[in-house]
C-alpha cells in the first residue's frame, strides 16, 4: 500500500549513503526493514560493511540479509547510523520508541558520527506528542516511577503486548506517556531523566541533521 511504498523508497534511498568500509548503526522498525534489505543486496554485491544492531529484531533481520555484525567491544567508531522515528518536528527533534527499542537505538545513534533518520511524511509534525512518549523504566517499583512521571503532567500506561507486560531487550518495562503537545522536548527529557527509576526517554533532541522523508509519495530530504 501507499505507506509501505513510501517506507520502501525512503529505506532504499538511505542505504545509498553507506560507503565501503563503514561501521553502520542499524536502527529498528518497519522503515529500517527496507534499508536493511537493500543493504543486504549491496553486501551480496561485495560492499564491505559492518553493522551494529539496535535491537534483537534488527539483529535477526541483519543475519537474514547476511549483513556482518559487530559487538561494541569490536568497534573503533560508528561512521553512520540510520534509524526510524515515530515523530519528527520542525527542528528535527524526534519522538521514538514505538517499537520498544529506544534505549539501544539512543546508545548507537548518539555514538554515530552522523545519524540519518528515515521517516515517511506521516511522521512529520509541528509539535511532538501526538504519539505517546515511550519512557523505559526499571521494573522494580515501576508503579512509583509512573506516579513521579504523572507529577510532571504525563498520564502513563504500562505497555503490554498480547496481554502480557512488554519487556524490552534490556529487561525493562516501557511506560507510554501522554504529555499532550511537547513544545520543549529538551526540557521534558531532562526532567524525566532525573527521575529515579527512569532508564531513558524516547525524546531524541538535537541528534540528527538529516531526515529522508516523502511528500505526496516523492522523496524529500530535510536538513
Ligand atoms: O521505535 C522506534 O523509534 C522505531 O524507529 C520505529 O518506531 C520507527 O517506526 P517505523 O516502524 O514506522 O519505521
């Protein structure tokens, strides 16, 4: 369908930015899927690249597409990371975590010399916050962490999948938080990070300078 077609052209475009010899941060999500597929084809054609995955799901896909993988202990630097997003505001601040991989994504994305975000036109917003903000929390005492977040003005929902509490790749829980429109993402992120029990937030502020998206189904690039 239209959305998948947009994700495919964006993901395949992003794969072109990967140069021979690079160490690449491999993001997570359904747009990244198309980048991984195209990267796998380029590896089959002889491209020399090493990937560092941002989730177990991405690790599985990379292996399926024969993309060589590295552990953090093996790498000198991450030349480029390519990742998805749930929302992108006009300052290119991001709301991420819809797929539950925000902690490993942020660790890899923050380490990369360059971060390219691949997000179709449905993700481009004036203000972050229409999509609930995922916050990863330690399971122990998550209830009191949730009430601390509520005091900041965010109503929280413990994320579940198939009627079970969702557990991240890091063994933590995710609270999906409704803060309404987030006009000051940096401020909210900092307040949340200071709360006892909070591991990481889905606010990726000032981390990217390049977004590949679409407009009426045509590729556009935001810088
Ligand atoms: O969780 C994330 O931040 C992922 O990047 C994901 O939400 C991206 O969304 P997509 O599956 O629509 O690409």
